[in-house]
C-alpha cells in the first residue's frame, strides 16, 4: 500500500484529504508541525508528498528544495496560486507535478495514481481478486474457473474501479467521471453498453450475477 | 495658419501704420515735397512692412503647421510638446510651456489611477487565491460526505468557483503579458482538460461528447484557452434545451492561414436580434430575461481574452437549435499578441 504524506496547514483540508485518500486505499500521514517538515518527511519515508505552498514558518518552495536535496521522492505541489511563475518555480525546485486549488478530487486522484505508477513501476495491484474473479491489469484479462476473457480499455477501467471499492456502490456518474479522467469521454448510453458487455464476458467464463445493479444508485461487486 | 487669419490678427498694426503714413504724407505735403517723392516714401515704407510681415508669417506658419501635422499623425497626442522644434517667438514659447505643464499634470493624474488599478488588481488576485482554500476544503467535505444535501451544496460551490475564476481572469485580462506563455498546445488535450474540469456538471446533465479531427497543434497559452473553453462549456450546460439531452461537439478544421475550432451545442440557442451583442459586457438579451443566472460576463471575458491572445472568436446560432462558437488560431509560431 502506498504511503502519502500531506503537508497542508489548513486543518479542514488536511483531515478531509486524509479521509478521501484513505477511502481510495492510500495510507496517509499528515504533518502538523511545520518547523521541520523535511526531517519529518525523511523520518516517515512516504511514497509521495502532497505539498502546499503557503505554509507557516517556511514556504513550500523552500521545503520542496530541502526535500529534493535529500531524496528523490515524488512531490506534487498543491497550491491556490496558478500563475506560470508559480508552476515554473515548483518545477525548477524539483516538484514532479503541480495542481491548483480548488482541485477536483478525480483529477487529484488521477495525478497521484499516474505519478506513483510512473515512479515505482511496480506490479503493485497488477492483479485484483474478488469473489473468485481475477482481474489482471497488465494484459487486461479476467480469469475465473480456469477460463479467461479479454477486456477492452473501458471495461477494464470499470471493473477495476468496482473491484477497488468492493462491497461499496459506485454510482453511474462516478464511473463515467473516472472514465473521463482517462480521456474516454463516454456518455450514459455507452456506459450501459459497456456494463452489458462486461456482464456477458463474465458470463462467458462462467461467472453469473457478479456485477450487481443497485437500482437508482449504481453498481457494485 | 492662413495668411488672411494672420492679417486679421494684425489689423491694429496696419491701421496705425496707415494713419502714421497719412500724417507723414500731410506733413511732407506742407513741407512742399513733390507728389512723386511722397508716393515713393510711402511705397518704400509699405514694402519694408510687407517684408517684415512675410518673414514673421512664414516663421509662425512653419511652427503651427508642424504642430498640426504632429497632432494628426500622433497616436498619443499628449506627447506633442516633446516633438516640437523650439519656436523662435514668444507666443510659441508660451504655447510649449502650457502644453508641457498640462501633459505633466495629466501624467501625474494618470499615474494615481494606474496605481489604484494595480493595487485593486493585486488585491483581487490575492483575494481569489485566499478564497480558493475554503472552496477546496468545502469540496473535500462534500467528497467525503456524499448526501443529497451536500450534493446540492456542492453544486452551488461549483457556481461560486466559476464566478471566482471569472473574476480572476477578468482582473488579469488587462495585464495578460504578466502571465502568459505561448507554447505549442494540442487542441485535443486542451479540450480534454476543459471537459475534465467541468466533468461533474456535464455528466450530471447526461452530456454526449463528440470530438472530431482535433489532432492539431496550435500556438497559444493553454491555461487561458482552457479557461475560455470552460466558459463556453458552462454556457452550453446553462442554456441546454429541456427537450433533448445536451450534445457537445468539438471539431477543428485547418485552413490556409488558421485553424478553426468549432464548439457546437444543441441548446436553446440565441435570438437573432441578440446575436450581434452577445460579446458586450453585461449583455444578457432574451435568454438573460428567462434565466436568472445570466450575468453577461462570460462571453465578454472570452472575447477580451481572445483579443489579448491574438485569437478570434465568433458565435453563430439558430434559435431553438443550438449555438456554434468558433475560435480561430493563427498558424505559425511567430505569432504575437496584440498590443
């Protein structure tokens, strides 16, 4: 499980961000002492740092440079300033990505996932298993009962999301939004088609009634 | 300066010389000088007077003609006094001094307002950045506590966010050069980013997105273009038709001198008589009267930013069928913004 460190002085954002990231399967630590952030980062050894720019004591740029001088850990700068100068400053000081507030959570999550994937290139979560169905992300297949079926990009994304949140309902809008974040601008009907195909493929490998419809709410596995 | 004007200006002088010569002639007559002699003296005096007048007139004409020529050709007329040759007569010196004092006083006055407007813009920018933090935390609270109540509050937060964005870009629109970087940008990426930014509203409204022939590279500032696209997308959401699901089509076409990006929706459209004025500040038209949330600022800011970025924006619509907005990007990387 990836560990993310949140460096943010606004208490509400800090706790809510922590809740959100934990919901999406990340382990979170939040710094609340801003006098020695770089050493705290070093001590906690997270996989990624979310760094605010406007901080008490030292600003984010300083902290960014300090962290960079000690380690190569990925840093995403999160700030409310969105001028080119700020972006340039962050990049020059070694930040890997730059997101402006008020960020949309889906965008934030997508950026975090992309950066982690790029940095660690692990086969972490390359396979997910739930109720006897094995989803492998690298070759985009599902397997059950000794049979396999290939999934399209959209089907893979949908099933991946549902399996990540097994036992929880994902609304249709959330599924569409997640697909939009991967540049697949599908509409409501396309989602229905994709879900139906996914069900057929699951049936073809002998899994029935795996993907449940919660009327008026969404889907879950 | 006309000669007649000049003569009219000096009538007292001529009248005095005339009477002086009349008096002198009478005196000379009493002194029994011959008529030819008197005539000759008269002619001689008038000749010298004429020469003096001509020299003076030419000098003044040259100066004032120069003044008017500069006035006509100058773009910023208040720098006139800097461009005048030193006049070699008293009235000219006075004029120059007056001009200098006036333009200096005006420059001081303008500087005061420039300062005010800079301070105000800086305040707005800071304010916008400050308010983004509470907006971000409110959005996160919603994300972690999704209920119908927080859902509808989140929708209002998205509205607030858009108004805040608008005010930031409006405050910056007069100083684009301060935050402006022209790079090669992919049309597809910019449209994609704008769509992702407003994904929530679009998905909620069951929008069907079409993207065709967007594999073009244009030279512009992606941040500003994305903001403009965002405003257009939000307009399409706001003015969608209640009778059919919203459909947004993005298409691009390459022409000889430019690349045109069309954004077409199938909303309620704009009345014919309003079409010419949609880019005016505060203009809301017929749709504005039917929709309480129109501010008449969105398209105005878009037009203003497009002007600064050297893009052109045009809007066409058939009422009841939808709106097509076309943004035109010049081709070539040597492109510079206006001003």
